[in-house]
C-alpha cells in the first residue's frame, strides 16, 4: 500500500472507528432475545432451568403479551421475578416488547424493577431503547433506577437519545438521569446525540450541564462527532457553548481535519472563527489543507489558504497539497493552489513533481494547467526520469514534448 492509499485508508479509519462504539450500542447480551414469542419456552435459549410449568408459562405469556394468562398466573401466586439463563425476567421481556398492560400487572405484584439481565440491561433500558414511552413512564413512576448501566456502560438515557425519543429523554432527565456517565469506550450521551444529529436532545443535555469537553477512548468529542456527520446546527450549538476545538483525537486529528476532508464548508468556517489550529498535523503529518487537496475540496482549500494555512507544507514522504491534487487529477484544486502561489516544481522524497504525478496518472487537464503555469518538464526524479519519460498518454506526451522544445 503506497503513501496515498495509506492516507486515504487512514481518513476512512479515523472517520469510522468511533462509529462502532456508538451506532452499535445495543449489544447482544443486553438486548437480543428470540423474536418468536410462541416458542419462548423451548430450547431456543429462553427456557428457565428448574422452573415449574406455571413459571415457564409466565415467561411465554410475557413474550406474547397475553394479558389474561399473565393475570391468571400472577393471581395464582407465580413469582414475577424468576430469571432465565440469560437473566431476563418477565418484566424485562414485557418492557422490551412494549406490553404496557402486562408491565402494569407485573408492577402491581411488585416485580423487581432493577433486575439486570446477563448483559446488564434492565426493564427501563430495553423499554427506552425501543421507544416504549408508556412503559418507561410506568417504570419511572415505580422508582426504577435511571442510571443503571449495562456491562458495556450503556444507560437508558443513551439509548433513548440514540433513538431520538425526546419524550423519553425528557422523562429520564426529569428523574435526574446523570448526563455524564460513560460507556466502557468512554462514550457519553452528548456524543451519541451529536453523532446522530439529534439537535433538540443536544439542547436538552446542555441545559442539564452535560460536560462538553469529555473525550471517548479514541479522543473524539461531541464536537468531533457532530462534525464527522456534517451536523452544522449542532456544531454551531456546541461552539456557542465553548466546545474546545483543539483537542486531539484519533490519528492526531482535530475536527478541522474531518470537516476539510468531507467538504463541510460552513463547518470549516465556524471552526476557523473559533481559532482552531489550522496547522495541526495528523499521524501522516498531514494538515487540513493536505486532506482537502487530497480529496478535491477546492473551496475549502481556498478558505484554508486565505486563513493562513501553509500552502507548501509537506506531509509524510514529502507530499505537498499540490502534488496530492495533481496525483489525483483535481484540476480546480490545482488552479486554486497555483493562483495562491504554491511552489509548482516542489518534489517529494522520491523527487517526483506535481507534473510527473499528473503525467503518470494520465490526468490530461492537470498536465495542461501545470504547463500553463510554467511547470518545468526537465526536472528529473530520483530515478533520473522526467515527466515526459514517465508519461503514457499520447496527448500528454505531445504536450510535454512541446514544452520541452521551447
């Protein structure tokens, strides 16, 4: 994998590594359960070891929402608190499927509110995850613990925010749910809401004094996550609340790297207005300008240069913005860079110039533009070859030959 491929690979990795920790919050041990309610007592994994027939029937009835059977069994004295081998209780089961009448019956019989299954999920967490507002309200009214966490550190507030269930978020916040709890990856509910573009929920969390500068295990913040998915409104809200812009995240990046590579012009402007470090280098020694040039973001390239970005900065292996733009045939970016004074004959560590790169990759228009700005076709790489000797396309060879003859 050459430098360019590695750089592009790292761009994708730094953008997506965090998503696994957030978008896939529901873990199997916490939430997954057989969907066929009619087979709730079979060998599919929901049998209750040592349970009586009545107890097994209660699980089956809770799964299928059969209120009459649940009532009969509870009135008969069957305990509502039996757990199966995965730690589920009838209350957790009924809450997961939103059977509010069944939940009410179980609560009348003082079913344990805060029992956690094998993954640490409670009835409140599974109800919040699935958007069952009435069940959530019933559990809260009975005093369910709003801050219990799964084995991965997930709370009811986190899954409600992720699902965009504003009324459930309100209900949990009214019960003083803690807004700064973290998952095992140090993800907070504010990060989740920012990532998923939940503007109203972000506002609610900030109103409850959610800490804005907390970092996940990969260094990302709520601001970083909002930038990653282009949620301009949330970015501006976080910046207005003094979100720090220069905290370093995965691969030594800041939100500016992410905004630049994704073409989020308004977000780049907002970050620059807050004094973000325009010259921060990532693990490949690339700046935001480097990345914008690499992926062809001409407007952002211009914006960064006008705000003082070093136009000829060399990333690892000596790749400058102009060389990267030429290698990828980004003519509008090349135009901006040359108009702003980029060194046209700069060479990377292999002695290859922008003209050589453009010729090598058959970028006809890029070669034409570079020659118009007087790129030197006589320069040799470390291997002793000129752009003409590297070129393969007949039209490019003709242009280079004509330039060499002048």
